[in-house]
C-alpha cells in the first residue's frame, strides 16, 4: 500500500494530539493498576502475578521462608521485602 497524507488544520492537529495523549494516559493508568505498580503490599495472587510465577510456586517460596505479613487471616507480601529475599537467594 502506498503512503497517504492527511491534511489537518492546526486546530484539528491539536485536538488529535490531545485525544491521543488522553487515551495514552488512560491506558498507562490501567496498566499500572493491573501491574500493581502503585501498591507496596500485595495479596498472594497479586504477588504471584507480579513475580510471574504460579500460585503454587509462590507457596513453595513461602515454605522456604519468603516473608509474609499475616493479619487476622489475611496474608500480604511486601514487594520490597520480597525483592530483598529473592536477591539473598541469588547464586
């Protein structure tokens, strides 16, 4: 397919630029939310997803001493402490 050119007025170009900026900003916010970037503490399923491992693999790491925070039956993982623990087990 040969290239084509679209002619826009300055106002149309500014409007298109603003639209692209807004949808990009929304997509980035959603990606941050899905990736739990803004959270310091994650639930077990979130931590497994954040690490890119299965729930069962995370359970194995727990049994090996991965630090957890348990409050009234709820289990949370600190991303910072998890990173430290993993780095301490680096070979």
